[in-house]
């Protein structure tokens, strides 16, 4: 089958029933009211043979790449949304050897393009009507989307217009993030979840996301320093392969010491954060600290 396009709506319930893989996106359909018991079903390690990346369970791993398409492709493979998913193992088993319904239950991918629908805010967040109001509020808070709720006189019953046009780009992105968080999967993969928000909002989201997903496997595709600061590990991809790994400040210290792959990492992060293709300066002592 053809590879799916990142950013389209993911509908685990539907594609699990049909056997066809939906493209990853912000829309998800499984939601629970409580955080799963980590002891009930141990999280497994995800390994992508193509890139050499290992996603360690129970940690927040941020993926940074010289080529954003590389990291987006990795997210697509991790969620079993293209033919290359056969190169990914979960707990030592190829994703393609697992029932699709199990993959969709355990691994949720939220793409870079928020996809919202017409209807009430509560239905936008909880597409299968499984979560209680407390869970909805927690997800909105973690995504720093409480302002969306308060801007609607009817609250959770407030109406969202077609494709979320009644919301700003940043609000749409945060509602989509809240929806993804509400699914409470073993492994959550987020592609550029803060690209449409300002720095102050991004800082709050990064901190709340780390708290909300503490102890559970979270993969974030982002080169934002504010997101990187909250990562347990950062994986730097170049040429489609893992080139460096470690905490953000660790990698900056290694860059200051002249380690080539860490220097390349620092340059990519600096350029992407500044929105420039110009060469980056060497890391400062303040950055390393």
C-alpha cells in the first residue's frame, strides 16, 4: 500500500476495523478517563532499524533533524503508517506482525497539521465519548488550551465551526494537542506540537506536557529549545541516521568541546529556532549551563 501522508486525521477505531492504516494527524479516536496503570502492561521499547533510533520506554525523547522530512518520516514509521513500518519493532516484535488494533491502541501519532471538525468542543476532544469532564479539563490544561474553553459562553458545549475556523491557528493546535493527550496511550508521538504558538505559551506547554506524560513514553518531533529543555533525551538525525543522543545541555556541552555531531546538532537547533539557514554561532557558556 502507499505511504500515508503525515498530518491527516488518524482514526484508530475505523482503521483498526478495516485493516487499513490511516495517516497520522491530530485527530484521534480513543480516549480514557484515567492514566493507565503502568504495571498492568509494561511499556515496550520502540526500535527503528532504518534510522538506528531506540525509543526508551517511560521517557520523553525529542527528535531533531537537519531535514524535517526525516523526523516526520520517523514518526510515520513509529505509528505504522507506511510500508516501512516493518523496520520498526515494539518490544522486539515487528509492528507489522502485531494486530493493527493493538498498534493503534498502544501508539498514537498526532501529526503537524491540526484537523478539527464542526461540532461541540467536548466532541472535538473526545471523538468516541469515553472521557468524563474532569479528564477533558485536565487535557485542556496540559495543552494550555483553557482559554479556548473560557472564550466559549457554553464552555465544553460551545460550537466549533468547520475546520476550526472560529479558532486561531495556535488555538487549533492546542485543541488538537489536548485531544491527543486525552487518548492516554502507552506511547504518544507528537509532530511539531508547538509550532503555531508564541514562546510564552510554548514554555508552558513544554512544562505541562512533561508533567502530564511523566513516566510514559513520549516522542516529540521538534527543534525548539523550550521543548528540548524538558526532554529526558534528544536524538539528532542526519542523513536519516541517529548521529548523537543525550540531554539537550549535554549535547551543547559536547558541541562546545568540538564533537562534530554535537556541533551539527547545535547548528541545526539554532538555525531552526531562528528560522534561518545561516551558519550558527558556537554555543555560549550560558547555553551549556
